[in-house]
C-alpha cells in the first residue's frame, strides 16, 4: 500500500511585487493584470510504498521544503492530488510547533495532541521523551530559554516517540552534538527496520544513502528524476559537477 501518493501536484505562490516599478504597479492596478505565479512545485508525481524511505534532493529553492509541507498538510496543492495514509510527524524547522512561552512539558503534550495522541497515552510515553531528549530538569522551563540544540532534541524525541507511520525530516539533525546525532541515527535506523517510512531532506548525501532507498530530484519545482536513491544521488552529483553554461 502506498503511504504517500503525489499525482501531477503543483503549488504556486504569488511573486514578490515589492520591487516592482511604480509605473508597472499602476499598470497592473488599472488593467487588473496579475504577475505570473511562482511555481514552487510543478506537475510532480511519485509514490512512497510502505516500508520504504524517500530522499528529496535538489539545490536551495528547488521545492524540497514545499513538498514536505504538502505531505504534512501544512499547505494544499493548487493542482493535482495528494493521498497520505497514516500518521505523520514532521521536523521541518527547528522548534516548529513549539510555543516559546510554554514549558517543555506543555509543548510535549500540545504536540502529541496535535498528532492525535490522548493525554493518557502521552503520559505513558512522557518519561521516554524526556529521557531521550536529555533536557532533564529544563523540561519545566519555557522553550524560549532552551538552546537550539535542546529544542531540536526535544522536538526529535516527541516525533519519534509518538510512533508515526511517516516521519518528515528537513535538515534539523545538523543541529546538536555528534553523540546526539548518532543517537538520532540509531533511532531512525530502528524506525526504518520496523517498516515505517522516512521522507528526508538533507545536503548530507551519506545520510540519505544510509537512511533512504528511493529518491526524487527536484529542480525549480519539477521532478527531474526519481528512482533508487543511489542512482538519483549519482545523477545529481554528476549534474552539479558539470561546468556552468
């Protein structure tokens, strides 16, 4: 069964008009014309089957984070259809989903409830979350007092302990010390062995090679290639090595 299906998906955003010349602004205003939209994703199609993990590859601005946001239902496509089967936990931005004025404890319960866990179930896994994160006595302090590493550790601990079917990761594991990063990788390996799905964005290709078996290469919002992760990474690396024309 496919956990994620994208069929001819496009996502557009209005272009920034801040630097438009005054005469062009007036022309658009009087004529009712609109600037061409910016395609963050354009006619992208792929499937991720149960037990597989996907690496999303591309340069900055290629549409990688937009794709993850659509999987997480943080945005809706303008064209095409998306089907996601299963609970999704997302680590898309450091501290995303955390309220800075709430304590670590309060944020754990808030995030778990958003992901569909009951308060009873969150109580059952709370100690495991705190132990994995290593934040200790700071769990009762406001998130705004946490370092970036502490915030990432707590966010990761919540995401992996709520037992999602699909885990989305966007570069955040680059934050934190080496020991905790290895602890995260161990948990992700176990997560993958259990038949769950990962969708990873990272410029660290060694990580993608280890954690993912399939890949999709995005360029200016379009899917250039999808297939085995080793083939996609090799093609992307070759493309990056070509001289500019």
